[in-house]
């Protein structure tokens, strides 16, 4: 491990960051468990940043990838192949409304780039509306959509309006969705030409610290944006595929149907895969020129992606996330009663956040304590994510095979570590 760490510092770019003072060298994974070079087992509560949906090295997905790789690895879409069509059919069948056409790409950033491009071409407008505290990518285009200064390099950010975050815990208007929506309207009225290209939001902010948007917000915001000529984009890179338990897609928890949906991470259980699903009308704006992606929808990733959808259905993972998530939230809420440091427990299913504060009334971020607990949890064999602007939120988004016993182990480890702070 130490040697890899040293080499990484010289042969890889210096902007890379790592978790833990002594970073872990993970060499093997099986379902919800990871193993380091010494054979120590860890309970993975973060799944490679919400990416491993079905479980590490899930046999059905490994098999689909291996079989396809042996037969044919790559040709691009200039030739026909059954896997991309079957995958697109299966994926769009999971969508409500007229969301029936897919474009495949290789990452969440690429998916959001394409969505923004379509929004601009379809609407004939340039302005995009995004939420503060959002993460949508780090490319030259999507960096503008991202609303967290920690990720923003000083380059032109495009024509983007960052509106107030409807964050029930820290937001200025609490859970008052109408007040936040009014601010969207005012941005459009005063800050742009009165017309916009589109609006993008994660229903459950991931990087921003597992923030579930105020109930009813998306419906109001979508109406305002559509009146101003814009299309509505749901970023489901983290919240899709049944993870929230109550619904297959995060946006469904707010009772809306977007015009464009972007996906990545969990869609491939670890394969580099992203998708944009939209209506035939919106999709057709790209046919005025050529839109081509060398690896987008390649046979191997398509076979793997199809296997993911099948596993999630076969193993009834959405219902499982609801069941285990409810148990975990209940246990975390009792932990909150015991430990003053837990300011907020939030989320749904296996898309949860635990925000740590030194003062519950002032909501002062418990930055140093979060780091200390984070290290202790690792020593106890539990890996969680860390996020939020102040880095004081534990993000709990494990592979969806996570069990109630795993949930108990996680909460017991937190209890043990917090008791010794
Ligand atoms: N959208 C969301 C909500 C994300 O969390 C991320 C990645 N953290 C992205 C987009 C970008 O995805 P990628 O890293 O695959 O480009």
C-alpha cells in the first residue's frame, strides 16, 4: 500500500484526493464487503461512491461481462449489435411518460453535458438553472452546473443561474417549497432574458451531503421553468434504480416527470456507463448534426447494464432498500437521541445522510469530529462516505444487497466511536 501511495504521488496528477490519513489499498470485493491487502474485511457503506448497486463482483454481472468480452468487445454503433438495443429497451421500459429514447455515454459528466446540449438546442435558449450545493460534473461545461465552490476551477462557467437550495435542514426557508420556487421565478425574471434553456437538479443531492429536496419543490420549479421555455432535467446519477426504496427514480418521490433524465454510477455496477433518456422530440434535436460516442453503448457495458437491471428486478432490490432503509433510519434516529453531535438524519431507502454538528441550535459543522469518527469507523471495519460543503455529513449509500445485520453493525460501530469521542 505505502509503495502504491508513493508512486501515485509522482505518476498521477496531484489533484487526486484520498480517504483516510493512511489510504486503504483495496484488493478484492464481494457483494457489500471489501478486503484490503492484509485480508481485513470492511463493510462497504459507500459502494465506490454509490456506484456498486447490485454488489461487488455480483456473479450475474461478472458473467454477462465475461461472456460478451469473449465473443465481441467493441465495434461502435456504426454496425448493429443486439446488446445496445436490448439494454435501451429494458432501460426505457423503466421510465414513465414519453421518456422513450436513450443515448449512451460513459459517465455522469458526459450524460449531463449531452442533456445540457439538448436543452439548449431544443429550447433555443442558453441560460441554465441549477441548485446551489449540487454536483453535476467537472468538465468544462458541467463545472458550471455544479454549485459547490470546492469543485470549481476559475474558468468561464457558462450561462448558469444557481438558485437557493431547498434544503430542509440548512436552507433559509426550511421546507417551504413555494418560497424556494419563487426564487427560481425571480432569477428568470431579473437575472436572465426571461427565457431559459433548462433546469437541472438531483432529487437527493449526493456530493452535497445527502440532501433530500423540500417536498413539492420540483413540481413548482418545473412549472416555472417550462413557462419560461425550458426543459427539466433530473440527474439520477446517484438516486436512481430503486435505491430510495419508495420509488425506482428519485424524481418520482416528488411526483414529477422530467423531460430529460441522466444516469451513471449504479447503472453499471462499476462499469464505465452513463445514459441520457428523453422524449423522441427532444432527442431529435441532435440529428441536425452528428452525435457520436466511441464507447457509448458498447457491447460489454450494454450486456453488463442489462444484467444490472435484471438483477435489481430478480432480487427485488427496491423493496429491499425500503425495508432495510426504514430499519436503518429508525436505528440512526435513536442514535441521534443518544448523541448530541448528530444534528440531522435524513434520506430514504439506502440513500441516507447523517449530519454532525457541535451545536444543534446553531448547526455548527462538527468538522474535526467528523474526521476523527470517520477514521475510527474505518478502524472498526466500516467504510462510509463523507460530504456536504463543510465535510460534516456521513453519506450512507451501500450496495443494495446491504442487510439489516449490516445496518446494525454500522450503527453499533457509530455508537461505539461516538461514545469515545
Ligand atoms: N451527477 C451526480 C449527481 C454525481 O454524483 C456525479 C459524480 N459524483 C456526476 C453527476 C458525475 O459523474 P461522473 O463522475 O461519472 O462523471
